[in-house]
C-alpha cells in the first residue's frame, strides 16, 4: 500500500483566501478539490507540495449550474455527477453531460469536479508510476529526469491530456473565469491549454478556475461525445471525441468543431473549414472522419498500441456524429 507523506492542509473559506494562500506559497502549494487525481499523484511522489489548499469550505460558493440567458455558468466545484444529471446541462449542452457521465466511475464522479477535470494533470506510461519504478528507468522529462521515453531526444513532454470535460467544452466553445491575486479574468478555453505535458495550461501558480461559461445549444447546434477505453467505467480514455456542428434549417453546415483528446499534452482541434457550406449528410460524415484520421497521431504515452488507436479515431468520430445527429 502506498502511503501519503505528511503535508500541511489549509482550508480557506473563500476563493479569495485560497488564491492568497497560493500566492504566498507559489510552487509549494497545490489546490485540492475532489482529490481524485492529486491524492494518487501525491502517493507516487509525483508532487511534493509544502501545503495543500483544500477548497471544501468554499464549495457552496463555487458550485452549481446557473441559467444566464443564452449561456450556462457552471461553478468550478460542481461535481461531474451533478453535471451529468443536471436538467439544464442535459437539455442545453448534452455533449457535456455525456462527457461528465463517462469520466471514471460513479464514486469518482461524485467527488471529482469540473474545475479539477479541466486542470487535470497530464498522464504518461512513464510518469504515472511509483518512485521505485521511475527511478529504475532513470526518471523522465516530466519529473526528476532529463529525457523523454516517448519521443527519443524529445525536449518537450508529450504526456497526454485525458480530461473528457475539456474535450466537450472545447467543442462547445466555452470560456473560463480565472481568479488571481489581481482579480478575475475571462479566457476562452481554447487558449487555456499549451503543448507541454509538464504543465499544459496557462494557469499561474497563484490562480484558480472559478467557473465555466458555455453557450446553450439552441435549435441549430448538433453535438456529440464518444470515448474509447478498455472498460465502460474507471479507465482513462484511449481517445475522447467531441463534435459540434451548426447547421441551418436545410442541414447546411455554418460552422463545425471537432476535438480529439488523449493524444498528447493539448487536446487536438481537427480542422473542419471544408465543411462550411456543405450539406450535413453521410458523405460529409465520412469526409470528417477521414480528416480526423489524417490529422491525429497517437503516441506511446499510454498503454495501448498507437497504430490501433489511430485506426479507432474515425470510428469514434462516427460515434460522436451519430449522437449529434440523434
């Protein structure tokens, strides 16, 4: 059994108090929301904070789904379970509800939060191991080492993003509200992630996500989500796919977004400009799936054959498109 090393825990009553603690301790502090990801990482000595800033006392102020006219505003501490069953989300952002429902298993969804999911640490076959295992390999670029075991000679970590909530919300064009020492700022989720697995978001150490704002579907948005994993519960994704199409009354595409995640450090946005002005039919679905297959390149950063995962890309794009059509 892996033990958790002693660490000081602070429990601020407000988001502002939490940010003040993060600002005070900088690299020595880590936020804890549901704890479903950070606690195993602490046990593996992947993180070595001086203090854990636990948001439990601030949960009420940071939770819930609010109807804001054309948008939904979701508090960062809202659990994935609550998002998956919330009538506002299921009615207006069904792909998000579906993605939340497919994260891990029911116990973890009742603890894990949407803010935590969006800020989830990247994962890699060579990183998410015990200290003994990593030491025997000589460590890696993401933690304690100087080489990448996925890309020979690689100078940038390619550990994979595996957050299903990000897949769906990127497809839906969501924005984040981020709180820091100087106040709040709004950032498109599309600008939140960077291609570096060591730290794949632009979030500063003294900032935290407080809410997500996402536009309601409306009559012309079609959206779908699909996920490849070994089992129907618990497992991290080998792929997660989300699509959002805006079509007119004649099914002519006005805009299209396709996100494929679990490939590398940043979720992949597949270029679909060619869809605009075309009729959304089975032939276009084939073209979209083919473009995704061409543009997506899985790597050996998780425990599955990358060639097989690449072949599964169009299969799961089709699954997401079928959900969107339904």
